[in-house]
C-alpha cells in the first residue's frame, strides 16, 4: 500500500463520519480513529528485523492551524485576499509534515507565482518521518499565490497554493 492510497483512505474516513476503521493486509496494519474534535491516525508497517514505526497525530498539533488563520486575519492576510481568492482553486496538503518549495537548498523552487502548471507537475515536497513526498498538481492553471513559507510545518488539508484554472 503506497502513501497516496493511505492518504485517500484517511480522506475517505474523515468524510464518511465513521469513528474507527481498521484495515489489515500482509505487511500493513492501519487503524484510523476519528473523534468529535480530535483526530488520531495510527499506521503500523511490519518490517522484518525492525520495530514497527508508529505515526500518531497528537491533539496539540491540531491547534496551530486555527491560530495561524487567526494570525493571518489579524495581519490582514486573509481579509484582504478573501475577495481576490474567488474563482481560484486551492491545492491543499495531503499529509502532515514540513513544506519545502525546492528539491534541495541549492536548487530553484518547483513553481513560482505566475507559473503555469498542469496535472502531474510537482509543486513542492513535504517531509514526513524523514521521507520527502512530492506533491503533484491535481489541476491545470496558473499559480496565483503560495500560501505557506518555505521550511514551514503544515497540517493535513492545509491550503498550500492558489491556482487560477482559466
């Protein structure tokens, strides 16, 4: 089971309203639990001769996103751009991790404001558990705004880019 399948499963469970889902396969055991305000995701992969890695999303990691939104509103970031954002598509983070605009510190950014992108183009990478996951565009259009600073932590479903589809 690859990362995209796991991400899609998490999205499906979140939208379905189920409180707990367990999936067991030969080499993977996944338990997704959702609560009223807290969400816990546990993923175990059994690897021979190693302890199974465990990824949990503590409740305290949920808190920064609303605080960031409040800070943006206080600084005028969202209120000023709220009217401009109509008609744009938002590309959101499929995972929790650290957002990077460049493949490495000495390279150019994957995309800049004003660049045209098509489905499948790499927009950024998100580091999660020492793995760098390429985030590909699911829409075609022109990058209007980058919503996250380079090397910043991001939450699941946090907006990353605004794209003008026209």
